[in-house]
C-alpha cells in the first residue's frame, strides 16, 4: 500500500476555494460613481510611480535588494522503527546541520571562491568536490549541499559566524540506530537523494532523504513522511525578517517489526564471540517462526555502521553485503532432508530400505574400462543405514545412491531432483520484505552443456545430492525450506513488517501469514520418517547434532559442511527447529526436557522457532556451528518460552 504523495509545488499554488456567487444588476448611478473612482485612483498611482521612479529611485532600489523572498522546505521527521515489543530500532535525533542552497549563492566569482575555500577548510571537504556538488545541484529548486549533518557542539558558534549568501545553519534531525552493526542488514540506511533516485522516482525532490537498503528502502514511502513549506524574507545580512508556514510537515509512519531486539542482540553477539575464538570473521544468523513466517532475527557478521560507510567499501569481508538474503551458498548436507523426502515419495527407496556405507563408493569410467574408477567418499563408515539413520548420521553414501543410483539401487536422477528442488521453491525468492533478494541456482544437464560444453555425469548428480557442486541457495531460502519439515509440509513467506501506523495511531498497513508452498500433499505419508531422522540427529548418540541432546526442550536438526574453493575451505551450516514433542519414552528419557505435562501433548507442542547458523571458512565443519545453535536455543527457551509460561502461571494464580 502506497502512502499518498504530496508535491511541494502543490503547496505554493494552492488557493482557497471560492464561495458560490449569485449575480445581481448594478444601478446606473453606482456605475458612474465607480468610473470616477477608477479615474482618480489611476491618477494617484501614476503620480506616485513617477515620484518614486524619478526622485527616489536609488533609495527604493537599495531596499528591494536588501530584502528577498524565499521558499523553504520544512523537513518531515522520518518514521521510527521498533521491534515486536515496541523497543526502538531506528529513530531520529536532534542535530545541527550546515548546508548550502546553490541557487542562493552569490554570482560574484571572488565571493564564491572565498566561500568555497572557507567552508571546505572548516568542514574538512575537498574544495573541488564541493564546487562540483554545488554545480550539479544548481538546477534543482531548493536543493541542498550538506556540509555537515551533525555539527559538533564545539563547532556551532564558529560555524554560525559564516554569513555567505546561501549558507544555512539550522536544527534538524539525523537518523539514529542504537545498535547499528547488529541490525544493519535488516534496517539498512538512509542518505540524501542522488540523481539516480530523482530519475527513478518523479515524486522525489532534491531535499529528500531516502532509504538505500534494508527496511529503510523497502518501506521508504511510508517512513519518509511529507514535507511542509515556508515562505520567508531575508535581508542583505541573511537574517530572516518574517516568515509564514504554508504547510506543516507530516511525520513519517511508524513501522513495527516482528524482530525480537533482545534475542537478535544475543544471537549476534554469541556468533561474534564464536567467530573470534575460531579466528574467523564471517557468519550468518536467522531465526523464524515456522508456523507463520515471522522473522525473529536476521543478520550477517560483520555488520556495518551507516554513519561512516566509506570505511567498509574496501573491506574484504564485505560488511555491506546482506548474505542472509543475497548470498548464494552450496547447502551441504542440509539438503539431505529434501532428497530423502523425494526418494521416498518417488518410490526410489522405502523407509525400511537399508544401504551399506563402507565409507565410499567407486564408479567405473564408462568410457575407459582400464582407467581408475572415480571414488566418492563418505565422511565415515556408517555400515547399514535406513533413511532415518542416514539423516541422523548424515551418510553421504546413502544419498549418493538414492540421488544418482548405484549398481542395483535406483536413483532419483537430476530431473526428478530438480522437480523437488522446485517444489520447495529453491529457485524462487522467498518474498521477504527486503530489497535485493537473490534467486537460488538449480543446475541441470542443459546448463552444463551451454556453459561448459560438457555432458552431465552421474558424479554431478552425486555431488548435488549431498549439497555440493553447483547447487546454490540463499541462507533464507534454506531455512524457509526446512520450515516445511517443522510444519507438516507448509512453509510461509518470511515477514519482517508487522504493522505500519499512521501518526494518528490508525493502522495504515498490516501483514498476515502468506503460504509460500505446501509439499505435504506430495509426500505427507513420508514426512514423519524425515522428521524422525532430524530428531534422531539430536536424540541419538550417533547423531551429528547430539551435543544438543541436553537442551531444556527437544529440537530437530540437520548439520552440513560445504566444501568451497576446490575443497580448500569449508562452510559450516546448522538448521533446526523446536520445541517438538518426544515421539517415545526412550527418546524423552535421553533428554533434559523441562516442559510441563500440558506442553508435552503432541497437539499442543508446535515448533515456534527455527534457526540457521552459518560459519564461513569453518575450522571443523558443522562442529563450529553447533555451539552457537545450542546457546541460542537455550536463551530462547529461558527468556521466551519459560518466561511466558511463568507469566501465564502467575496469571492463573491471580485468577484463582
């Protein structure tokens, strides 16, 4: 929904509506009197014009030059952004601003040179850059060239002493982010419009501040507000003699998000601590409610501080890049739940089918029987595994065979794999309300032939069946697909915006759950087997996520390690969701579940949090992601689930 637009020129041309008028005849004597009055008035005005023009010309010319009438935009405050509990994420703070209005600068070359030299030296701006900026904006009405958006307190008095025509010092507002790096990839940043913005949006004016990334950009029209206007008279010394407000500015709308500020702060800081301990710098964290798509946390490490973007431009870690929605990664073993469901649904294997993993398989060269066979390795010798234990153990051999086939074992093949990737929308945007979301990439034989001029081989199918090779997904797309297993096949469009409020308090826009996909009908009878495999990854001693077994509530999980750069580096993944009800007594005994009996009923317990952890260039693969995930789940239980239960208990006691 778009906010109504208001143009500055509309303010200047606006007039009062005239009242209805009914005509009537004028008497002849009144008409004759009126003609005499007109003649006398014309004679009087003529005499005065002659007197002023001939005898007092110099005096009145000086006064006219001393007073100039100008129009000025009254900046509208940008709308604030808050989290789900009303805690502020982005607001405006008062700041003194210094700027030039190019059309008011003196035309005298010497005066202009002196002004440019003095102001550039005082405000630390390159003189030629300042000249070019002024020259570029002279064609725009009331364009501003900012010298400082926040003049330091100690510089206010000396800065105010400048009296150059077109130079202004006034109190304004500046966008302020309390935790800029932690929320930078969600909130984004704002900046004064540039020529590209003006060409792209005819509703913008040269004095607008617009969102450049994140929510600031996505909801810019709602957050920006509508400027007011003022007409004022300045004398030759630059002092305002009189002014009149033509229209008051209107505050930008208030944006409430689903983000949990306190939770994201913990998640970000916990990941940063782990990265420092590993000697690494880059990671991604996302948390969602799989029941409805609400995004609780989303960030990349490192983040950025928008108050000084220049310092990040050459940073090799690319802090300005939102990896969570724009980064493309090989998913590693986190793709295996999808492959398992596809294999079961297509009848490639049954839930009870066992496949033996000796730690590798060898595939003969079909074109040269004398050549050495290609070896595809597992990360361990798992022995006989069915679909549940293959998921829990993350057996590569099992998924090589069900994905690409081996000896007597039928495989899905690349075409059926691609069909199931598409069912989970891995080639689509998730639809999150953030700009610049990337599409996943699904390789196939035609693509390989077109790009490399080579045929697709079974080894290519093996690789993508375990999330290696050329299959690429975004972290958000990966977690979105995992949500289907947390939610019986349904997965929802990720949402950041909860409500947008008008200044009056009325709701301007509100989001609601939007189903992005439902694969339950295609493999509903097999979902339980995949879910059990993810639960066994945590609940069984042989599970790859067994370190989470003693969490205070039960979770399901899948780990993954993706080799990149010719296997020289490994990205570590973790995806998981909870709380989930224990499926049997043995499993609940092996955990440290502290949820009360009412919550343990299967109909009552539904996963309310799903998280993704990605550590780039990890030292020990997925093992580096698990400690972060464990602490994040534990924090959420203690501070959200348990705290909510205690609040409900207190309420019940008060009612009794």
